[in-house]
């Protein structure tokens, strides 16, 4: 009986130690601009905060060729450099960042539970800031040729297409900005957009007109890509006539910027709007103590600056 009591006491003590070690005032899921901003503001208010990120600090912005229009960035600053700045600032502020993939969450109740592939954590407050993922086109050859000329990354792969032809799928700001960057390397850049006009800002439209090796195909969709070890040919469909055109272009590169989808699959306890998380003016969701910041929430404007602002507001209110 005495031995049973001793074992029980040791188990209780182990549980206390584990709880003390894994309990946080605030857990932030996602280390993009919104999550990093939230972490910095959380620790500035004396909170024990943890950021969980399954990939790299910076999120999608860390993968772009250049960061534009954000106050304070250097001209031509790459997404990678910007992401490294975010990481350094957070670490210098005392924010704990762990590279772990979140697999399950329990958001209701006073204490929230966050499980990853490595650990389980507890928190009084949670900020959901794990953003969005690139949208798939779901066309013939996309999966088989990804990384073999299909769905390439301009910041990493532009030099591989020196003197070759590349195709940029998408007509919004992000797509056209990357097309302008690729034009410095490629022989010819073709922007493929399904609408009648490019959907980017005036600044980028003007730059496209002034760039001689960029051409634009409107009312057009990428219908399929074909090849074995590399993209050999592409099929395009005409949005107005439905006609299909096959173009042979061995060794070309296809860079897809066709929008994103929110990473909200785990958040089944929340009522979503088109996959995004509704919040109030304090960035708090319908569940008390749970906040959402950045591109993952319902909003009209998704920019680095608005993500940073969301993270700031969420952390300040979560710290109260």
C-alpha cells in the first residue's frame, strides 16, 4: 500500500512538472508576419508565449522574390531576408519558436490544448495565425510535374530559367510582381489570366507594359501540362470560345499564383465563413480566449501590413 502511494505521489509530481513546463499564457499557431507580431507583443506584456510553426518563419511572404509596399523594407528586399528579420526580432525579444506541426486542437474551455507531432501544450489563450496555402489548379499533369517545371518558385528557381520561356498563372498583384522578377532572367514571360483584364495594381500594370519580354494572354486558363521528367508542352483553354490550344515548349517553367485557401481544417469547433475565421474588432473569435490574425481570418485586405496589425491587436487583447 505504501509503495502504491509513493508511485502515485511520483506520478502526480511528474504531472505537475509536465504541466508547468508545457503550460503557456499564450500559444500562437503560425510564424508569419501576424504570428511573429503577436509573439513580440505578447512577451512585451510579460506573457509566456510559444509560437508553433510547421515550416519556416515568414510563411508565404518568405517565399516571394521581393517584398513591396511595406513600410521600412529596403528596396528589392527578398522574402527570405524579410523572414530572417522577423525571426531574429522575435528571438531577440524572447519569443519561443518551435518547428512543430499542429495535428489537433481543443479550443473550448478555460485551458486550451494544442497537440503536435512531437508534444502536447496547454494555454490560457490561443492565437490562430497559420494563414493560407497556395491553391491547386487540379489540372492534368499538375501533381506529376510539380517541381519538374510545374509550380516552381520565382525566388528560388528564376536562375534555372535563364534564357528560357516561363509562364505565370494568375493576374493579381502577387502573380504580376513575380512575373516582373522572372523577366530579368527568362527569354520570355507569358502571364496567363482568365479574366479580361489583369487584377493587379496600376504600378504593376505600367511596369508590365514597359517590360518588352512580358506578354499577357487574357481570357485564358492553363488546362493541362505534359511531360515526364520536365514540362514538355502545355494546353490552354479560351474562356470565351472553349477552344483548346496545345503549345510545345520543352524545358519551360510554370509559376502558379492562382490564389490561396485558408489553413482552417483543424478548427472544427469554430463556425467558418467560406473557410475563413470570423472575429470581432479585438480579433477574438466566438470562443472566448481564442483569437485569429492575418490571412486566416475573414477580411477584405490581405497584406503584410494588415497581418502585422492583426497580430498586434490580437496579442494586446489576449494579454489583458
